[in-house]
C-alpha cells in the first residue's frame, strides 16, 4: 500500500504533463489575422450587421490579394449583430460573387443553400477552407451547412471580403494582424 501512495503523485504528474503538453500537439494553430464589423448604411444611419474575424494556418504576405490566393487552411467566423432575413443574405452574397467576377452558379447555389433560414442576432457562421481537401465548408448556426470543392471557389469566397467590396476598410481590418 505504501508503494502505491508514493506512485500516485508521480502518476498524476505524468498525467498532467501529458495533458498540458500533449494537448497542445493536437491544438489547432489558427492565427487571427484581424477582425471587423460589417456595417450597412440605411438612411444615413450605420447599422452593425455582423462581426467577422479571419484566421489562417501558416504564413501569407500582408496583402488582400495574397490572402485570397493563399492555398492554406483559413477561415472566417461571423457573429450576427442583428436579425437578417435569409433572402437578403443570399442576395447580398450573390451580388458579392458577381462583383468579384465569380460566376459558377452550381457552386454558388450549393454554398448559399446553407443559408436556409433567417439569421438571428448572435447566430454564428463559419466558413472554413481545407487546403488538403481543396474544399470550402460553410456552417450556419440555425441553418445548414455545405461543402464546395475547388480552389477557384475558395478564391471566389475570399474575394467577397478581400476583393471588391463596398466597405474596403473591412478587408483592411481582416489583415491588420498579419
């Protein structure tokens, strides 16, 4: 019995070390590149629509074009700041794809199908590009999810915030920590 009592602290120390150091080996190494607020002006009043943050794994040059073109793991996380009808979100995203010259209707429709309901305040939306799979996945809190293959599609999605946009300072904010 005495031998076990002496071994217990050693066992607990080893277990704690494995948890602390071993856990970090499995942790995701996402680097925040920046955050901002999507603002829409309605009758001379600025309305906060969503808060958005951008993350990458790896390194990329500090330019919006480089972030669009980077074939690395990256993601956006949104938190809605107000309720927005799903048709409005879908049309806004369609317009953003068109403004940036991305026109693959099949891929756009598959992506937008995830936005199946009204986005409520505090809803979470995540858009993740997996470089190994060459696929972009969108998950909409309170809605659905979709995965769309192709580097071309990823670039189309990332161009929405880093390409032509009616709020260019948002793209700047999303790379401010690079």
